[in-house]
């Protein structure tokens, strides 16, 4: 999903010449098995991810926009709504043009305007989605690990400011692509225009897109798991005295179970993100680490296949958010069931409020 997307086009012609001029290897780059596999992935897997991901993200926006979820007084659902919008942009603004390129041989990046707009959308949508997920994970980590301090925050105001700030910063960070990318000819569409985009920008993008979100979310997940383990140990040791205000042990257990839904859902979403992002972190390292202009076609084809798999895993992550919400959050399922069954809102039994602050032990 970065500048390396044009590598196959840029080096394909050179590899074809090299392989056809070699008496021992008289096949072209297109004849390499790995190239055929990665082409098949773009051609046949892409429309499935676009359809499932777009429908799921639209459903997520509808469900997360229901006023009853606002009773939980947690900005988590607001963050996730913007994450769903980012997923829609990612799947349709980035994956869709790649699909029509491989499936119908229509490459919008061959045109100057298409090159600039598509490259910008690729960077913006991936960065925006990743950092929204970072923001919601950090917010939940603070709520669970520092509940007293979290009570002093206006979480909804912070949420709005954070979302707007992420969008502005990522737009400004990637705006240079409009004048630093150019479409020269059919053999080398959408190239970097100068030294900055060739040698400096890949490392900046690698840090912003992969490394920093991965590290921050990994640390937050570790802290969340430690807080949950500590909470359970104290509940066993002290008879769950921290919720003594509840009318009964049954009510206390119900309240705690509901308050843990958001944490469990966020742990699932962020853990899947970590697992599906790790491969792209490796292959998104500058291409010169793995291949160079003198590499044989098979070596480059293997690299492109690994790069394609890494990208597809990223798209699977975006397309699968709806299913993660559905499987881990009962409130999300309740709202979805109500929408599909055309239930009247007053017919559903009200659920207890869930504070932004989790019922975790005092630190």
C-alpha cells in the first residue's frame, strides 16, 4: 500500500529482457508461478473483501450510530464508527482500483491525476485507520489501568479532537504526494519524482504506517491484559469488594461483565491488528533489502508475492472488523438484531450504563 506498489511495473520489463536473453531461462516474468499466484490473489480475493468489508462497515456505522449505544458513555463506539468509515475508504478507494487493474487491465495510475489521487488515498486511508485504532486502544488502556485519572477527562471532547487531529496530520503528512509522484510512461507508471520520495519517504512511511502503531498497540495490549489479570486476582482475594455498591452479588457480576465487553472487544480488534500487521512490517522494509535491479525474476516474484500477501492480510483486517464487533460485543449484537427484526426501541429492555472508566482495581 505504499510506493512499492509500482515496483512490479517498474521492474517487470527489465526482468523480461533479462530472462529471455538467458539461454537457460527462456521464460518471462509473467511465467513465474509466484507472479501468477499474486495476480490471482488480486483478481479473485479482492472483490470478495471489497463486498464483505463494505457491507460490514456500513452495517457497523448504522449500528454504532444508534442512540442507545450512547448510554454506555464511552467514546469507544465513536472511535469505531470513524474506523468503519476509514475502512470503507480503504477498501473502495485503494483496493478497488487495484482490483480493476489486475482483473480488467485498467490502471488508473497510468494517468497523472489517477496516479496522484490513488497514491494519496492509499497513504491517507491506511494511516488514518491505523491511528484511529491506536487512539481507541490508548483510550481504553487509560480507562482500565488508570480509572481514577480517567474520571477527570472529558472523553467525548477528547475523542472528537483526536479524530480531527489524526485526519489533519495524516493529510498534511501525505499531501506532498500530489507533487512528488508522476506518471511517465506505461512501463513505469506512477514513479517517485525526486530523492525524497525515493530514499527518505519510505522510511518515514514505514515508521508512521507500521512501526509506531504496532509498538503502541502492543504495549497497550500488554497493560490491558495485566490490569485484567490483576482485577481477577483481587476479585478472588477480596470477594470483589470494589463493587460493594451493587445491590447483590449477581448484579455486581452482571455489571462487571457488561463493563468488560468493551475491553474484550478492543483487545480482540487490536490483537488481530497486531497479528495481521506484522507480515507487512517485514515486507514494507525498503525493497533493496530483499531485491535489487540485478535480482532474477523468480526472486523478485517471490518478494512481490510476499508483499501481496502482506497487503491482503491488511485488507482482511479492515474487512473483518464488523465480525469482530459482532462476536465479542453483546450490545452490538443486540442493536443489530433489533435493526434486522424491526423492533421498536421501547420494546427492548434497557441495559445498565457503562462508564468510560472500567471497574478495575485501584493502582
